[in-house]
């Protein structure tokens, strides 16, 4: 991790804290800095964790598309924690790592299919302030994925915006999950063309 969080991590204590630390170490090899920051308000921590767990159970949209969409949001917002963690998770889920590492520069990369590019464009458009989603974007996705998958993809992207923006605001940065398991570094983020330019 580079830098420090804007709210110093709290000491994770008590029986619940012991269980959370044990679970984190088993799943991730370490206790993420974010847990210490959110430990200041355990209802928020548990609420976010619970919502994230429910979202992981969604099953109408391809996991790789959802993972890439989340990483695109993280890259655009500048959440190094989410970008690194989702790259690490993509590895654990046996997703296409050559594509995953290219997410920060996806527009210049030739690795992605037309559908993946539509998903990444949609993720960025939802993340814009104000959002720049168009009827044409949604129609392209509906034609390729179906309505249930588009609704799910949209919810995943919205959740990614929720978590990435909170982490950036609180100064929560990468804990180095990807590097710890020997993954090739993510590509450098490419500057996005002006809104309204071709994807």
C-alpha cells in the first residue's frame, strides 16, 4: 500500500474481530487495511460485506464480464484497492488474466471481444458524472446478453461505484494482493477519450 488512509485503521478486537481476521487471513493471506478503516463503524462494514456477498450470488451474467466491469469502474474512479483486489480475484476464479491485466488500457488493447468492449463502455458510462449511458448502449447489451443479465450487470457496476468511491474518499489504497501472489503488474491506465468519442 502506498500512502496512508484518511481515517487510521482501528484495532480489530473482540470475538467478532477475531473471526473476521481469521477468515480474511484464510481467504486473502492477510487482513485488508479496509477492514480496519471500516471497523470504526461495524454496522457499515457488515452491511457492505453482506451486500457484496449477496451480489456474488447473482448468476444471470457471465462472471468474467462482471469482473471486467468492476475493474473498469475501479480504474476510472482511481480505486487502486478495488483494481488490485479484483485482479487478484480474477486469478482465483481462473478468468482470462491477459485480459484482466489490460483493463486500465482496454480502449487501446486488442485483447477484448466486441461484447467485452460494449460492457466496458457501459461500465465507464455509468461511472461518469453525470452518467452518459445511451439507449444504444443498453440495446446492444440486451441483444447480446438478455434483459436479466443486463439488469445484473448494471447492479454490479452500481455496487462497484459505491465501493470504489468510498475507498477513494477514505484514502484506502492497494494492499498488494496481486503482487503477493506473483501476478504480472496491471497495465498502466490510459487516458480516456472525451465523452462522446467513439469507444
